């Protein structure tokens, strides 16, 4: 299909949004109105009609899944080399690319590590424990404060001078030390992926010019969820030219808790007076019934911009509300229904999505799906390789095959505890940076005694000596036995017990570690008949086997790439921008949706937007489920149906399994509606 034919398929407003390339453009519209379609078509338009090199275009969105979907849609439009070098990614990946390209300007060494939130928390714990014993909640509070500062582009000095009370001042001081340590470790955290590029582009005109030459046109999806730093990144990159298109829907802003600023929609108009605002009103995704439910629900929120969405998809079937005895019955119901509906409705597994408020809700459902042998894909859950104990064990394995792996070194040098604190590591990292050697190698250097205390040098020496010993044993003979002995000798198990909230948890974690080692063994003795991508013989060295495990780890993290035919399980947050023929929304109960914290914090509006996002993912059918009883905080509790159910159009809902407890007021109201309807019919 040519680009002209593609354009012709869009409605006039969408076409306008695609064609307008001379200045900043904002498409503001409700769910399913084709905002993402505008972005993908516009990319093709820029390349095929305007002759812009795809390398000069960057399209960003929020989740990996959304980025992948967008890539796929664009991939179908651009042929051959046309799409080469095009950036379609998350904001964070774009930031990561900028950091990679600007390591020198940023003062980082190659091979820098990216700390995940767990790594970051461990560092904070060490830093904070220096002064006084702190608990997990205090660490979380400080971590959250630091994250907010970074998202709002507040640097440590500023945070310190603006601190309103002692607590904030303390957090600001930790923020400062945390930043220094990250730098010493040659590491960045998740929020740095946006913050560092912004700070760099602000203070380094040459770097700014480099990136402006590189990116000529930017497109941003889900703009309502950008935070201050992300907005500044776009603004800096685009500069005076302001050649960008952003699309968003203020009713779908669901990341306020992560620093998202829906006001950025308004700021945009102020910062770019030439901004062209285009509104879309036709929904191409959902049936009339689903759309009406979404519109009615969101009408309960105050609005910046009023929108009216309509659809030509027909009314469709009513929305089902299924009440279950308890949470297990709810999971059972969803799983067994999907099993039968797949056949009845001639659907595929992938046509079904089950959405929920929190990942924990997926556990029971997973069991039920497994029971019925229904293939499913869990997004954002904790996979085997993202478990803490597996990451620890992997870090040991990585360090054994590559002592220069600083990231692995940092992860386990003090796990189990070896009394090697952040201060020591900071000095060690500085020393290693100066010498241009790895942390592990630095431990062996004589000069270290000049910068560290004798005790610290001894402790580091004991650790490297231990690792060296294991390496020697691996070289000499039975590598697996050496690894198993290592785990026993350092008493990792005892450490797990000390750090788990219950012995059974520690037990399971240790079992996971042994499973990993078993897998390693299996992968060393492969079936010679098996088709593989390497030419290794049936027995390969432990090194090759470990690197294959590492690769699997990485692939596992990218497992979302997999588009095989499976039921999709995801949180409402993760479902943004996606669509499915059949959607189940689970747990429509007070305290769950809206979430208890939101009720307490008075942020129910954001929960309503979340429900709006969930509902508008559905194309043909929507099923809402709830339980009458649910285990919470170890106790079986009675649940109240979500207030959002009351906000949906009564006549579009079909209740199942509701005990005869209908609110008498509502019954009466419905009766009166019917009477009024009859009267008007009769004239
Ligand atoms: P969300 O707010 O949920 O992200 P959106 O506004 O980005 O939604 P899209 O995902 O772009 O909406 O489009 C929703 C559906 O409508 C898609 O299946 C898309 O292919 C289809 N669509 C978009 N525009 C048109 C059009 N002009 N004609 C027919 N179908 C369209
Ligand atoms: Mg979209």
C-alpha cells in the first residue's frame, strides 16, 4: 500500500495531523481514536513523502510492549532499507543510547552498569545504615524521594537548599552521597537514563548540537505520562525548530505516582505558542456499549479538555459483571471461561487479555490456567532470572568466568556479608578507575594499601582469594562440583535465612539456586541429536555453558518479544496503548480498584483513569469480575463491589452470580427509568 493509500484510509483530522510538519503538533484525543496510528503513519509519511532519512527520526513511548507494537506497525509500512536507523523505543532506551554515545562527555567509563531498582536499594541501604539502623520503609521513602527529584530535574544541591524539614534534608543528603557512589561504581540508575542526558544537553552545547543534528523529528506517544525530565529532553532535542508531534489523552494519565505531569499538555501550549492542536473524536476500536461505559465512567472526573468519543462499530454485546464467591472461584471462572469461549467464539488464545490492578492477583489465575493447560504470557511478573537469589548466583558465575565483570563483582562482593562497605568500594572504584583496571584486578594491586585501611584490604583479599581458589578448582577438574562447593562453603543459605521474612521463603530461594546449577549441568551435557545454533560438541566447557545461561537471562528479559499464541496477563498499567478482542478486568472491588492507598491518599481520580484505560482496551467483549471474599493481610475479608461499577450505565451491564442484594434505591431508579421510557414511547 502506498503512503497516499494509507493516508486516504485515515479520517480528515488524522490526515491533517500526519501532514502538518512545519511546526509543533499536539494530538489530543480519547482512547482508540487512532493517535498511535497517526504516529506510525506519520513516520512513514516523513520518510516516503518528505524524504527524511529514517535515521533522523525518533519515536518514543512508555512501555517496551508499546514500543514493540509501534515498531511492528511501522515495519509493515517501510520497505527494505527505508527504515534503517529509525529509533522507535521507550524514553529510557533513547536516554540509554544518548548516554552510550556521550560517555566521555558525561565522565563515565565504557562498560558502565545499569542498576536496577533492587541494586539501587541495596546501595541506599548501605549508605543509610552507616549513620543509624534504618528499616525497609525508610529506605523506600528515600528511594522514592530521590526518584521524584530526578524526575523533576532537581539536582542534589537544589534538593538540599529547598528541603522543607529534617526528613527532606536527610533524604537530600543521602541523594547526594548516592549520586557520588553511583559515579564511583561507574553506574547509573533507571531515572538517570533521562536525567543524565538532560543535564548534559543543558550544559554542553557541543553535545546538544550533535544530538540536534542527529534527530530532526520526534514523535511522542502517551504524552500525558511524561515527567518534567522527559519533557525537557524533548524540548532540548527539538529546540527552536520544534519539529515534533506528540499525542496523548489526559484521561489516560496513570503515572502520577512516578512523577508524570499531565500539566505538560498545557505547558506545551505555553512553551510553543505555534502549537497546532488537533482533536480526534471517532473511536475505531470498541463497540458502542464498551465506549459508553468508558465515557460514562470518566465523566466522573474533572476535565481539562472535554472530549466526546463516538464509534461506528455497532452496539455489540452487554458488559458482563461476574460475581464470585471468593478469589479462587474468580480465577477458576476466568480460566474455564477462556477455555470454552476460545472454541465457541472461534478465537485464538491471544485474543484474550486478563487485566488486574496488581501483579499478585495473577498468581491464582496462573495456577488455574496451568491446570487447564492454557498457554499464557505474564507481562511484568517476576521471571526466574529476575529473582534476587538467581541474580546473585548468576553474578558469581559471571565473575568466575570473567573477573573483570565489575557489575557482577559489585553485586556479590558483600553477599553474603563480608563487612565490605560502600566507603571501601567507593575508594576501590576510584583506584580502579585511575589505573584503568577492573575492581577484581584492583584488589590484587599493592598500591591499594595506600588508599584503604589494612582491614579493608584484607577483607577484599579474602574475597578475591576465595574466588581465585574456586576458579583454580574449576580449571583442574570437575567444574560443577567446584561451583556447588563454593555455594556451600560461603554459606549462602544461611544468608538467605537471615534475609527472608519466613524460613519457607529462604528454603524456596535456595532450591531455586540449586535448580539453576542443575540447569547449568544440563546445558553442559546436551543431547548430541539436539539442533543448536553452535558447533560445540555434546560436552562443552562450563564457560560456554555459563555464557549461554547469561544469554538466556537476557533473552528471558526480552521474552515479551515472543508473539506466540497465548492469553495475555498484564496489569492495567502495562496495558496502555494495547487492544484485545476480549478483555477480562479482575477484582472490581473497593480497596483493590480503586486501590486502598489511593482511597486513603484521596487520589481516586487516577484510579478511575486506570479503570478507563482497562475498559478501553476491549474491542468486542468486556467482562468485569469480582469476588465476595478475598484474602488480604492473611485474613479472609468481605469485599465491597467497586464504586466504579455504580458509575457504569446500568442498562449496559449484565450481572451474573449476584446474590439478591441489589441496592433497593437503584432498583427503584431503574424502575422509574423504565416508566419514563414507556411514557415517552406512549407520547
Ligand atoms: P489509545 O489511546 O488506547 O492508545 P489510540 O488513540 O492510540 O488508542 P490506535 O491504537 O491508534 O488508537 O487505534 C485504535 C484502533 O483503531 C486500531 O486498531 C487502529 O488500527 C484503528 N484505526 C485507527 N484509525 C483508523 C481509521 N481512520 N480507520 C480505521 N481504523 C482505524
Ligand atoms: Mg495509542
